[in-house]
């Protein structure tokens, strides 16, 4: 897996999702392989990328993080979607709120998001399609997911 960039700010409405989208689109225009992750229960990046009802999606980041917590191996990463502008993305929705709350009782909780990102890298590597960049947006609440990003070596 390549360089991981997280865009975080405690205040809402400051352009976190827009920044992640612009970074991802710009890198994709330069021929880089890019994966955007919407780690925001409001799903703003997901909506921006054309999925207007993120809470109705069958597979999102929240679902796969629950699988990681439960020890269920990834099944082809069907949650990853391709955007016409040349990058991939993982949608987020309100199921992330439950994941964050549930992390309180999980052993090695600080590694859950990193385990998920690493699993993408393993599968992509086997398929010969490893991302150069992963760009992540986080909601304005500095909760467990933000802490886990910074503790696990993500560039914030």
C-alpha cells in the first residue's frame, strides 16, 4: 500500500470531503492509483461522488470494519467502487457511528482500520493493482477512528 493521507478537522463545513476529492482526482489525473475512504458517518464524500443515499448502500466501510472486528476475512472487497474520474473509493455512512462506539470493547481496537487498509493492499498486490495513494476523510468529531489513524502511522 502506498502513501496514506488523512484529512481531519474538528470543525464541520471546512472542506474535508472536498479536499479529499480534489487530492484524489488530481492524483488520478497524474496517472496514480488512488483509493478514497469516507470515514464519516454523514457520508459527505460518498454523496459528493454520486451516491446520494449512502445509508441505503449494502456494502460500506462500516460493514467491512465490522467484519475485521469479527475476524471475518475480506471477500473480494466488493465495497470498493470505481469512480469515472479514475479513482476508487470506499463509501461511508452512519454504520460507522456504531463501529466507533463498538470499538470501546474490542481488543487491539487501534489496529482495526489499519487491518482493513492492509487487507486491501494484500489483495491489490496479488492482482497487480496496488494503490499509490489512499486519501481518507474524517468527520469533525475527534473520536476513536481519528485516534486510530494517527496511532497507526497515517499521515494526518
